[in-house]
């Protein structure tokens, strides 16, 4: 039976048209029925636009799609929607943050049945935990994902990273009443006892990537110092030589290649050199014969230098540029260390220079070869020690890799790793640095030992949380492509990062269908959750106008309080 009033009556803008939408509620006509006093709303009407909004779900989905997948700014989104949708830039921003993101969070909660099915299929769930690096001293964003389904269980900010805080963050997962196969995380100090307390008896797998990274810390520090010292030595030997752009004695301009409305002139010699590799470019346009190479070379060579000398100078210039580049290499621990790579690449360059010098002498090449070789000779022992440390790390990594035939078990891998660590500790005649590093490997491994080997007994348990790390990197990269500024990217992560990290349906149509299923009451709760979080940042502004307005509001609230003193 229909009531004789409307619960709402509004105008809604969609991508295709402007609608006047009204909803007349109904109830059961039988007084004894429980639905007699219940107000039933139109399901079709609720799927046109969220309650309290004059824009359809298709508009909200298009805004989110353009923002997150096309990385468009709010101005670009407004231009893309106009003239189909009459909307301002500020309202695009409002709808994205206050409607689309909360809808996305509510959509994630529609998959609780999938968690139950997954737990039944695999015997339990696998939980991955990780946190984004803190932003500007603000609370850290932490992320809990179920790894078998990819669903986000909890995503939010932690003011502290101690046991009590982690327990509070983790305990709501018990409300799922589903078994856990494993918890995967790094070995944070407060997190380990918190997991043991909240999920007592659950296997806690430590990330192998973080384990190897912690193993490599002293080696990475030593490599950084090695790189600095090596770079300084090379620059002392050949710094003046490699700073020159070319190997000639002629003065060179500090202005290099210039184009634009007033480009640099290009000499005929440069054209000859650039086109020499392609004979077709040297053809006389009025004939099918090649131009006379000897004549061209004679006309374009530098005064006082033969073509062979010019060619030799150019080759040496490339080697000088290569040397200068090698001194700027950056490392990627645990296995790619910049100091070691710089040494190896410089040695390759020295070997090439020696080979060239046996064929033809060049004063700058000889000076480069002699200087770099002398610099490298000072660091031979240091390089060999560092390389030995890297080999140890790679051997440990090989031990941890599951065997191709699937025969690896937690017991067998633990035995292999223990045997290898004992072998390192028993090696004779080690330098002090290598001996210390061997004990460091043993100490760190012992602390990680309880959580290193669960992954070999269950295929569902991953070795690393690289998937979460990759998700963080992808989110930051997408935000940076959207905002165009590192500062804005950091602020976005700080203020709405938990919502930006949420996964989303792969295409616009699926996303629209999913958002339309969100219950209005759930959307209101999520919007209030977002509003309370953003309240923390009201005073985080550099706008003088906003600061004055906020101070005036605070002043009014203060003056409304009963006076207690004269100050």
C-alpha cells in the first residue's frame, strides 16, 4: 500500500539527461504483518542518485574514473563533463571526496560472503599487513588486506606503532569469525607481540624481502662509504679531464645543445658525422651515386687535424662521458649496491681503454686509463670484501627460494639455512669486517627465525608482502600523475590515503553497477567517518583567508563560553 506523501522529490543530473525524481514510500496492507509499520522505499529510485545528492551514480562514477584511471585534474574533469553536466570545479572536488570515495569504501564491504567462501575453500584466510612511510610527522597509514581475495579489511591511520595500538587495529578482524592460515608482515617491534596476542596460535610469516634488507644493512652502509671514497679518488685522478665535454685542448662553451626559435647552428662536419652511418643520406639528390667521401671529409675536418684524429677525439669523449656518468650511480639494496657496481663498470672501462691504447695512442685516453686504474687499485681489497658479502646474501636468498619441484619444506629450508650460517661463522682468516658481517647475518636470522619458514608448508602463504609494497607504490605513482606535485601527493595520502588505497572494479561499467548497490545508511556512516577524519586537517592551511575565518569562528565559540576570569 502506498503512503500519500513523498520521502524525497529532487532534480537529478545524469550523463544523458536531467531527471525530476520523486519517491513515494509503501508499506504492507496487513496490520498483523511486521512490514505494516515499515516504510519501503523505491529501489529503482535509490539507484539513480545517492540520498542527498543531485547528481546520478553515473556522474559520480565518471568523476572517479577520470580521476583515478585517467589521472585528470578537477579542472579537466569539469571540462570533460561540460556541457552534459552543469557542475563547477569545486563541486567536482566535493563529489569525488565526499561521495565517490565513501561509496568505494562501502562497495568493499559487499564481499563478506566471498571471504567466507575463500576460508572454506582454503581452510582459512591469509592476512597481509603493511604501512606507508610516515608523511611529515603525521600518523602513519596502515593497510590490512586479505591476500587470497585481494579485499581490504582495514585501512587507516595509526598515531603510534606500539603493541597496544596494533592490538586495537587488529582485534576487529576477530569479528569475522573465520580461521586464519597466516599473518604476513614485516618484523615491527610492536606488531609481533600484538599478532601473537590477538591471533594466538596463528602462523606469523615474516616478509623475506624485509629480512634480506635487514641482513644487508651494514653491507649497504659500507658500500655507500666505499662509493664516496672511490668517487673522490677518481675525481682526484682525472676530475679535470672528465669535467671537459670533449677531449680536445680547445676551449669549450658551457652551453650545450640548443633548439627553439633561435637554435644553435650546425656545422657541416656535424652533419657529415651524423649521416655517415647511413649511406642513403649521403646521396646526391640529382643522381643515384654517393657523394665523394674523401672530398667531404677533407672539407669538414678541423683545421690542423686529420679525420683520424677527429674520430679518435670523439671516441675518447664518449669514454670521458661514460666515466662521469658512472660516478653518479645509485644503489638498490640488498643486491644492487652502487659502490660495487661503480667499481666493476670502471674496471670494464679501464680494460677497454687498455685495449684501445695497444692499437693507437691518445694522450687523454692514456691519462684517463692510468688515473682510473690507479684509483681502483686503492680499493681492491675493499671491493673484494664487499663482493664476498653480496655473495653470502645471494646464497641465503637462493636457500630461501622454493625448489622447482615443490619439495621444499619448512624443516628442510631451516636446516639448509642453519648449516650455511654455521659455515660462515666457522670460516677462517676472515677480515674484521667480514667476521662482523657473518655474526650480523646470524643475529638477524635468529631474530627472524620463528617467522621465516611457514610459507613452505602452505602454498597459500606468500614469501613476501611485495604485492602490498607494489600497491603502495602504484597508488603514490597514480596520485603523483594526477596532482603533478610531490607535496600534493603527500597531502592526499595524509588526508584521504586510506580511501585512495582501496581496490576498485576494473572498468567503469562494473564500478557503476557496484556503487549502485550501496545502502544509503552505509553511505551516510562512511561520509561521517570521512568528515571526522578531515576535521583533523581544518587548521592545516596556508590560506590567509581561511585562517582568518577559522580564528574568527574559534573566537566566537570561545566568547560564548561563561567567563571565569578577567585574564
